[in-house]
C-alpha cells in the first residue's frame, strides 16, 4: 500500500502562470536527465507509474504537480536537466521556468536532488543546491542507483559528496531497484512537508 494513499496528479505547467495555487507545502524533486528521478519518486510514493519513466532522457519537460495528502501537501516533479540532445531554446526555457519556480514559490518546503552515484555532483546539480540555499529551501540528495556499486565504493562516494557539500545539503544512498534508503527518504520528505 502507498505511504501516500491520496497521491494523485494535479497538472503540468509550462509557464509560471500555470503553477498551482501557492499555498500549503510542496517538495520539489530535481535531477539530471537519466539520474533515476521518476523511479525514485515512484519508489518513495510506492506507486508504479506515478511519475512517468521514459527510455529517452530529458522527457520531463514540464513542471508536474502532484497531491500527496489532502491537506495541501504536494510533490513537484521538475524538468530533468543537462541532456545534450535538447536544443538551446528549450534549455533556456527550462532555465527561466526553474528560476521562476524557485523565486516565486512560498510553499516550497524542501527539495530532493537525485544524483547518479556513478557521476556524483555536476555543475547543474550544484546550481540546484545553490538555488535551494538562495531561497532558504533545505536540500536532500539521493545518490541513486547505489546498487550499481559494491558497498565499499558506495560508502566512499557518500562520504566524498557529504564532504564536498560542507553542510549545504543532507545526502544518503538510494536504490529504486533494491528499495534501499526508501524509509529514510520518506522520513525526510515527511519532515520537509511538516516543517514547511
């Protein structure tokens, strides 16, 4: 059974004026294309197909709003970033849309940043961390696909990222395939929503 039985899709937004009403509390999920963001969302919500998974990276091109609970708590799936095959106009549009989202949303209570453990933090990931800091939004990083590494290297990657962040964000290991780290991620999500 889903940890969030009332979870459901609300709407997609391609422009700031299409965002849902800025009330309650919402947690945004961001990540590089192909980092496993949709899989992470589906695992945490425990609902297969809740966030659409595509074989082609970069398919989440809109900001997707979901209800998590009926008391105004939401999950927001942000567009994947950093995918080379997307044209410049689309990249610029994403940049503007994301900037508007972070600068406007008073209901933003936290952000999950999904990072492939084999790639670690890139420029776009740091931009998301910096955006979070600028607007006073706590950031929690999921080092996804941790099942792809043996335990020792996975732990080493976790320590390396934690050291680089210097407290700018919290970080954990996560695997959608093995469900590793799911309870920890849900606890952080619930904390963000309540504190927001």
